[in-house]
C-alpha cells in the first residue's frame, strides 16, 4: 500500500481460505498493526500463544472464541468486541466463524499497564 492510499479492512475477503491470512498494515518500531482473516480456523490442539509483547485485538466482522489457559470458559468475541492480552497470557483461538470470514485487527505493542 502506498502512503496516503485509502484501503478498506473488509475488502478482498474470500469465503474460504486454507490458512489464516496475516497482513501487516503498519509497523513502527516494536508496534505492529495487522489484519487477520480467519474462516473456521483455530489454534492447533494443545498449542497456546505465549507472546512477549502485549496484543490488543478487535473483531470487526464474524465471531471467535478465545480461551485463556487460566480460565475455564471461552470468551466469545462479536463484531466490535476488543480486549487487551498482556504479555505471556497463554491463550488460544478455540474457533472462528466457519460460514463467513472473521476479520480481526491485532495491535502488537511493548507492554505498559493500562492507565485507569
């Protein structure tokens, strides 16, 4: 994408894809913003994400189930739902919508506790 070009987060969404799509939208030092497109994808059985940086995620379209290792219940994310995942909070994607693309924004950033 060229500088100052208009882009649409919901453009070019295939109905079915063999693997999740990760597209970096912007990077500035340790900060990275990416669009993730999932259609029925989930984390492999037994695997957990354990990231050194914080990650803020937003579901724009579709639905997803996110499970944290220290929680019994899967969190359901619908369009507009977002959450901050602290560093090393082991988590996994249990499921994403199989009948439509799930579009996420994921912001990866160095950890700093949120101000209250």
